[in-house]
C-alpha cells in the first residue's frame, strides 16, 4: 500500500516522525541509559515479527551480514545513549541538529577504510557544517537560548558530536552489509545490537531504571519506538527511491528544522539568534551536499536495494540525513534508506 501512496506525503510524514523523537525522549523524563534501552526493546516487539515473516518469505540472511548488522547496532545503541545525554544539556531540537556531524564523519570513514574519496561537495560543506554545529550548540553564547536552561553548552556539544560519530559508524557498517534482499531483518538485528550497547554503555553510565518510569514515561518511549524507528523506516524507506533528487534532498533537511520548531513550541526551548544561525548553516550544508551528490549520481545504474539504514533513523532511530552514495557504497538515507 505504501508503494502506491504519494511519495512526497510519505516523506513528509517520515520527516515529521523523525522531528518529534527528541521531544518524546525529553518528555519521558528517562535518563540516557533507560531511554536508549527501553526504546530498543519496545521497537523489537514490532520489528521481530516483521523479520520472522521476511525470513520465511526470503530465506536466511548470510551470517556475515547478520554479524555486520549487529556490530552496526552496537554503535547505534551508543549513539542513542549519547544523544539522550545531549538532549539533557542543549535541548531536543539542538541535539537533533548536532547529529548531522555524521555528514562530515561518514566520508572520512569511507576514505580511511575503503579508499573512497569524498565528493567535492564534502570539502565545501565540512567547514560550514562544523561552524554551524558549534553555533547551534550555543558555545558562542552559553548564557542564552537552550544552552541557558540549566544545561552545559560545551558538554552538550561533546555528547551530540560523539553521538553523530557513532551514528556515522553505524551507517558505514550498515552500508557494507547491505540488504541483500532483506529489509526488516537487518533493522531488527541492528536494533538487537543497539539494545545490548544501550544496556552496557547506559548501564555503566546512568544505570537502567525502567521501574522508575511512570505510565506517561512509558507512553512517550512507546511513541518514540513506534515513530522514530518503525514508522520512519517504513515511510521514508518507501518514499525516497521514488522522489526526484532535489525533492529528496529537501526532505532530508526538514527533520532538524522541524525538531527545533517542535522544541520551541512544545518544550519551551527557544534558541538564541546565534543558535538559529548555526542551525541554518547546518541545514544549508546538508542540503547542498545531498543535492550535489544526487546530481553526481544521476544517470549511474541504480545499486541493488539495500537496507541498513536506520529508521531513525536508524534500525532505528531518528532519521538523520546521511551522505550520498560514495562511489559504489550503497546509499542509506537519512534515517533511513532502503533501500532507503
């Protein structure tokens, strides 16, 4: 049914799901370890049956790809813990913007481990992105905006950028594994790995305290698992392959913009002028890089459908824009991309 729906509407719905993820985390009141672990477990309740059906229909997924999916999930779970910690310091909207640092990290990973040269657009976007991330975090104006609400702008920047690095590693491993015909199974396997990492990293850092969640907290985390991981993966994954390159690039920059808006409207997170300027720089860098990369790949044969993206993103997660196909590496969208 999704394949027959308007791809623009699907993409917009997916972007909306991504943008509210940070707000759901903050509204739950859960600490980083608890939020990361519980969201993975709840998402698995939906993803596991989908994976079972897929395996019965398509057959087993090779063990080496399952291992890659699980390893990618370990980085994803680390990303979740760090991202939640960043939300506590700089707010849900700005923390979502900071995640886009992965746009800089991913091409570097491809260069180091596969020898794939970064596109020219990366050389232009990287310094713009870094400047935007620093401004968005509030380190230039620590006494105002979201950084002034009892948080530490520098600490939030460190946590947010570390989360972006972990997410870039997740995307890199996911693309190496690829879907190989499967879509639900890689996401489910990565989410299992994410749950393990969240239990270890979160458990050692803040502990895992599901018993301390009130009914409202469970409800917010359940919504996060449904929207940020399952629905995002279905909606964006079905939409991006059918969108024109310029439209797809535009959609991928909507989540950080919408996330800042959601933070302001529903959480009282009002960024300063400098933070807004930083957000705009990040959005421009993401949009420019995605547009240039898609223009560069136009006319090339389409790679086989892959799946290791995360719905929010990211097996889950909060879909965040990812760099475009780098000379043969399968593309995994801004959480997600099967694939998209």
